[in-house]
C-alpha cells in the first residue's frame, strides 16, 4: 500500500466501510483506549491521532477526556470527512504524519493501527517526535504476526490453499510492525525512549446481524487479505473461493456474530529532547 492508495481507492473503500472496519476492532478498542487515557496528562492538554481513519479512537478519547484538545490526521480525504461528521468535539485534517507540519506541540500521540504504512518509519517517527512536546507520550497498536491473527492467516490458507507469505524486515502494510524487535529498533533510532510493548489478544469481529456469515463474506470481499484475490478471480474460481470462505466463516459463527482470534502489540514510548 502506498500513500496514494490511501488518498484514493483504499481510503475511499475504508470510508464507505467504516462501520464494519470499526466493528472489527470492537474488542481491541477498549484496551487501547484505556492505555491512551492512562498515558494522557492529568491536566488539559493536546493530543494527536495519527492515521485517525473514521475517528473511532478520537471519539473514545475525547468522550472520556473532554479537556483534551484532540486533532486527528489521515491521508484519506474521504475518511477525514467521515471523522469530522462523527466527532465534532475534535479537529481533523488531511495530512501526512511522516512529513507534514504538526499543528501545536502535542503532549500525547496515539494511533489505532495507523502507523504501519510509513515508507520510512524511522524518519516518520523522528519527525513526529521532533514536533511533539518533550516528554510527550506515544501509544499505538499494531497487529502481531498472522499466526496470531486467524482472519489473516488460517482463513486465507483455508480459502486459497496456500498460507500467506511472510517476508522478513519491514514493508508498509497491516503486518509491517509484526516483529517487536524491529519496531523497538525503529522507535529507538527515531529518538523515543521508555519503549515498551504488551500483547493485547482480542476477538476480531468479521460479521454480525441477521446473517453474520453473509455479512462477513460481503466484508471480506471488500476489506482484508482476500479482497484482491477474490476480485481478480475468474467467475468459476470466485464461486469456488466464496464457497470455501462461507464454510470457514460458518465454523466461526455463533449465529449472531462471526469472529476470529486476533492479537495486537500495544506500544508505549516517550519523546526525548529534540536534538
């Protein structure tokens, strides 16, 4: 995924699907929000939501702490438009956290799965640190590797018959920060200190409603690791893949919800003095 993708087709898709993408993190968001609020200054302060998407995390934070001046930034104009409508208590701007000036000097920087897409993560995190207030807190979540996220590992293997490839090193994408040693090195090189990571296991909600399996099929044809494969398949292959997908989803349905075991890293760090 490139910044241009988020500014156009991917961002537009996520903006159209925001209720279901937010729903997928239903069980992670309270864990992340609690960590963000624990790191927030006790006094009125400024906070920055990087890769704010449709504003779900900003909404949770500003609702719990109305005295925090929350600003969200995202590459996608469509997502920012949704966030502005959903969260009038916060401010939202189309901006690139990796290089654009950050308004004010945030005391708190947070992100829900929004920082794994930087082209140069060391430079991006250094840029954020240098514009944050010295001592500012950083809290963000990102996926652990696919073997802990069955919706992206086991599901894909069961549907297409091949396990997803695991590449070494960093590459922008949903699992770009799966390796905790790599992420700690990135943050250290970017000038952050007091770096710590904890595991946050959660249930990834893929479908709900009267027919949760059909809802999950609709979701995975638009969002997630199978969407491009399904879109590129010829009609016969697509029907075969959809049948396999339905069978797997049915095994993960309790009749009202389809969900998969999932896991994230929850990172915390602190900004040092600017060099």
